[in-house]
C-alpha cells in the first residue's frame, strides 16, 4: 500500500470514527415527548395497591405473572384489612423499608398460608422481554418484562424479577416457604441484587417511594425500630379496585415492550445532554427509569 493510499484510508477511518462519536440520540424528555398513547398503559386496578401513610399515598403495582400465589395471599390480607393500623417496623439505611405485625396484633385471615417460594418461574414465550444490550454481573440476560426489571437464564429456562430500587418483596425467615405476604419490604437503597432468587418479589412502587425512603432510620440492628422509637403508622392498604374511581390515582406507565422504551434505554446508555462529555455506552438494569405519568382524560386518547 502506497503512502498516499494509506493516508487516505487512515483519514477515512478517522472521519468515520468522528462521525460515530458525533451521532446523538434524543434525550429522555425528548423520547417521552414523542411517545404516542399506545406507548403507555394504565395500571390494572385489580393488581394495584394504595398504601396510605400520614405523608401521602404509595402506589404499588403487583406482579401476579411472576408470583401468583404470593399476590393472591396479599390480596386476601388487604381485603381483610390486615395491614390497617400496623406500622413500618424497619427502616434500614441504603437497604429496605419493611412493614408487618411482629407482635401478632392482627389474626392472619383464613386462606393465607405457606406457599411455594416463587423465587423464579419458567421462561414463557408469550411474556414480553425487552433485553438490555449490556452485560450483567448477576444473570446471563437482563431486561424488562411487563414493566418490571427482570433477569433470565436461557440455559435454565428460568426468569425472575430483580431487586432494583422500589421493588417490593416478601419477608421470610430461613424456611423458604415462610413468606406468606404478611410481611413486605420495599428496596430504598442501592440495588441488593444478591437477594435475587432468594426472596419472592411481588411488585414495584410506581409512585410515592420517597414517602418510604425518607423515613427516620431505625436504630436497632438491621434498621428495626426500638420500643422507644415512634414508627410510621400505616393508615390503610387497599386494592385500587376497591377504591371509588374518583379517589384513585390515575397513572400510566411506559410500556416496556415498546420501541419508545427501547429509545428511552438508549437515551440513558449514551446521555446526549451537554453535561456528559464521555458517553458511558452501557447501562445497569437498575439504572433504567420506568416512566410514570398522570393519566390523560379519555378525550385526549381519542384524538
């Protein structure tokens, strides 16, 4: 290769590299601004919990496709008003907020008992899975399924939910079948992914997680409150289906099986804003935001 030809080849490669770096992607606000009504979905009232705290409402979307037995127990507990007037019993910094009835003040309603662990489930072809293009430390593949952060193993043909911020899990002791759903926790810190496939995850907080993450930390071991500390009371927990429509939180969640969500992922992998000088080119499962918005009136959907 002559010197001139070599120079031209190197110049062309340099130009292509510079062009590749110059490619910009829309920011997350721009992606969401371009979303269509079909890119959003409303919450199913039969699988949405309203946790009423003194500071406001925490909205939880349940995941019956991944933990049907635990979700059924939780619905029975909620409809029996088991959680009403209980308290947040644990607030561990950078870890979890937890509630339950350690003093056995409320009887467990009939029909709620031990169930299979539901740490993972068989991978199903009919369940959408938007896979992240980057690797993961804890699983062969990670992505989003039905609006929840999830992981899967093609060789094991198993799928499971991941312990990202805001995920809701079932407290248990050493017996893997001891978590009925009568004790629940919410992740309020750095994703404790080591808990994946060791605890049943049953849902995700879609709004109001700050009402849990900002509570005073418990001073006892593992963040439990002592007898001298005043815990935050739970006014009530209701299924949205049992709440009058006029009192419901009308929220929509971005569809994680949509092209818009794929674009949202890219907007976070390579941030286009002027502040970011070096694109990361990668993103962690628990760093992908799942957008939520107030539901638009029906008339807006028909336009």
